[in-house]
C-alpha cells in the first residue's frame, strides 16, 4: 500500500552514479572488454534509476531530502498516512493538506484508494517541478497565505492535515487561522507541530517563512486549544495510538487530533 522508496532509491542512485564514474575512470587502464562491460552496467543502472524516478518516486524523495534535519513535520505526514488511515477510516475520503511541500503529500494521498486530496501551500514555491506545476494548474494545489480566510467553502473536506505551518504563526494569527481550518473540515483537524528543541528551520529558510518558528510545548498547545474552544477528539487519539503501537510508529513531531 504505502511505498517507502526513499532510502532504497537514493542508495540505488548513489550506487549507480559511483559505478558509472568508476567505469569511466577505468576505461583507459583496463582491457576494452572489461571497460565496455562496466560502462554497460553503469548505463543500465542509470536507466534503472531514471525509470524509478519517472515512476513517481521523485516527489517523495525530494520531500524528505528537503525537510531532513530542519522542518520535518511534512515528512512526518508521509510516514503517518497509514496510521491516519486506521484512525480516520472513511474520513480519509476527502483530505486537505496544508503545509510546505504539499505537492508531495497530495501526490502520495492520491495514490491511495478512495482518497481525494487537495493541498494548500502557505509559502511561495521557488523551484516547482513539473508534477507540482500540473497539480497547481488543475487547482488541486493552491498557493495562499493562511493568515487570510481560506479559499474553500465550509465543510469542504472530511479531514484537514496541517504541518510546519502553525509554528510560524503568532497567537494573533493562530486565532484567525485555526478557526478557518476547523471551518473547512467536517470530521477533524490533525495538526503536526514541531517539538521545541527538535525542529529548527535553517537560517536560509527564514526569509521564506517570514519569522522563525516558535516551537511550542504540548502543554502550550493544549492550553491554547482549550482557550479557543477547540476540542481534542479523544476517540481519534485512541485509535491513532492503537494503530501507531501496532506498527511501532514513533512520530518525531507532536500530533494533535481536533474535532471540527
Ligand atoms: C486569542 O484568542 C483567545 C481566546 O479567544 C484570547 O484569549 C487571546 O487573547 C487571543 N490572543 C490574541 C493575541 O489575540
Ligand atoms: C473523531 O474522530 C473520528 C475518527 O476516529 C471521527 O469519525 C469522528 O467524527 C470524530 N469526532 C468528532 C466529534 O469530530
């Protein structure tokens, strides 16, 4: 069901690249048969690699490499999808993801059976891949500032999943944005937020997000939800934890399940 192509694909890529280069280096020294053989092997590996890329692995690979070590909660969404499916079942039918690299999450969700997915990219996209461009052209992915009312009707989605987005909002904007996220979702809102001390955006990323991430503790978030009248969905939390336990899944981000 869920493919985990990232590491194998990359290792394969490295291996392919390396043998191709060494094949070229050895060409001058060793026998012609050997070098032709090596070049052929290198070429086959390269063809295999580009084939695996065109098979749709590339978006996942990019998502993870881009967020590795800095803003990683969007990558965490990728890992959590099978668990979310267990916790939300039919509510995974129409999903909106809000966060950076949303094209990668939307592409992954669209591969799941019975799942329609949309994405909202809160920051400008600099280098857009062809695949992401086409999602934007089709209106599946939109680029919009989440400090303003969201461009969707009430209850448009069963589930809204947010990652790496709310950490960048001050309480003043959170007060506007969180009710908006709840407005467009029918069955629930899942928030992936960074742990204080664990996630840090690189300095180079800051201009994009406008302000440094304010990573808040779980008690801060829960107090905030209570203050603003948002309720945690106890049944969803239980189902999620059960499914996570079965698959030995340990998130590297805080995950909150709110009722809409
Ligand atoms: C956000 O909303 C809560 C609850 O309505 C309120 O107590 C708090 O003062 C608001 N914060 C800001 C910065 O507006
Ligand atoms: C809580 O989550 C479950 C999915 O586990 C969902 O079916 C239900 O509608 C949610 N309840 C509320 C009140 O949002």
